[in-house]
C-alpha cells in the first residue's frame, strides 16, 4: 500500500497535481518532434494536429499552426484541432493571453529569426530522411578563426560513414547554405542532412562527401551590429536592413560579407582540417531561399572554386543570361564545359520565379541544367529535403 501511495504521489507531482489523459483521440500518434514522454501534439491519419496544453490561469490560448483558437476545459487544459497540414516540417508557436511562446511539449528550432516550436508531419511512402539501420556519418562541431570578421566562427560539418577508419581517403565537399532567418543549425536539424546522405550513400546513390553548414551572415540583417576586422561597430549603410531584397535601396546587401569569408576563411580552414579533394571539380555550393541567392553571388564571383551549383527556391538573385557569370551564360558551350552540375529546384506551390522560370530561361539559352519540382510543397523544408536528395545524387559522379 505504501508503494502504491508513493507512485500516486509521484504522478501527481509530475503532472502538477492534475491527472493525465489516458484515452487519446482514436487513430492519433504523438508527433516525432515532441519532447520525450509528451503525448501532445498528436497527429491523425489525415494529418490533423491535436493540441492539449495546460494553462489554468490563462484567458486565451491559440496556436499559430492553422491559426487555431484552443478551448479551455474545467480541468485547466486547452484543446483544439488544426486542419490537415502539408507533410514535412513546420514551425509554430503558442499565444497565451496575447504573448507568443514556444510549446513546452515540443522540441524547439531556430527559424524566422527566433526560437520556435517545430512539428514533423509524416508523408506516406517517404522515408529518405528517416533514421535507418545503415552506417551513419557524423555531424561535427567545428570552430575556426575568420580573418574577414575578426572573430572565431562556428560551423557544422557532416563527415560520411567510415571517415575515421581510412585516414588516407579524401572526399569532395558540398557547402550547403540555409535561408533567411535561419542559421547553421537549420540544415542538420530541420533539413536532416546527415540522414539523407547516410541513406543515399548506403544505397549507393550518392558519393561519400563532406558537407559544410555555416552561418551565412543573414542574421546580421536583423539588428546584429556590423563590425570591422578589429571588432569596431560600423554604421549600417543606407538602405541596408531587415528584409531588404537584392537590388533594392542603396548600399550593399547585409549578406554580402559571407562571399568573402567563405573564400578567404572557410574553404581554407576546411581543406586544412579535413581530408578534402581541394579542387573545383570536387567542390559544390548550394543554398535554399536567400542561401540560393548567396549561391548565385558566390559562384559567379568564384567559378574557379566551384564546378557544381545548386539553387533551391531562390526567388531573387538570378543574374540574367546576358551578363551572368561574367558573360559565360551568353556563351553556353563555355559555361557547360566549366560547370558540371547546375541544379535548380522549387516546390510546386511556390511562384514560378523561384525556380521554374529560371530553368526555362536556361534551357532556352542552351545552358545545361537539371530541374526538380517537388510536388505539393511550398517554400518549406520538405521542398529542400527533396531537393537535396536529388542534387546529392548528381554530385561528384565520374
């Protein structure tokens, strides 16, 4: 009897004195992005999301996912159901009495320039980014000194399975950039880069490669001070600021500095500390959204460094055929000899200028390119996961 009372007491303490729900909506499962032990949010077979959140003193609670207003029960729990969601990863937040907060029952992710909750909606028949029983690579934390910024910087580096076993083997490198409002954590966390590569390599569909995921400097457009190499804060050029799009206003873009640091600092540091094949044929650069714009910018100015280019849902930044790549786009035969892979992708729910129009323009100009359009997805990670899946299979093939 004493042991039974102790168990009841511990359950009461762990749930704030409120009995937990033991009967769940039929056909629902906890989201894979829930914190350990959390039963909510839950997802049903129609991809509807069920929320149950305890806030007994609150007067209003809503969820940004589907803009759902939750209903308060007598037990102090707020509940509600979001309409069917597109498959893949989605950011969301709670709003309690008008204050936006993360859901304490979900894992959090850095996106939209803040830490938010995230939820994974399964896609039937799609498992290329799942954790499988295959040899796994590693995502390593890498610190290095940047002369460009005058600071120590951080990157995440994927090394393929077996990297530490054969100390003589060298690998090609993909430099993979995130989008606006994200940082170096986005691709390994939201994008599941390592599992995509692990599975492709295990299936023999992709060459083992190193993937470098660095902070593209995009956070500097959201109020972060701009500093010179000595660390002194510099005045922000006129026209430079949050949300500024390429070619608008005056002064440089706030993401321009990354072009210098990737060439001056990052590539040399990666070649020094990792077993790379340090030539352009075995080096690729790709990015999603604003990271795709950076990819246009960096590869144009440094085509001697990259022979493989991937543009994933970049709604602006295409240089045009007449002058792009220092005039090489107007000379398709020369461009095609220099660039091994020119990959363009977008989701079918995105505007055509995000990818399809660029692909059609390149085709018309005689520029070899590979186009992928993810069916039924928008400007989101399910588009970019699928884009990486297809792009990686094209890279570094003989």
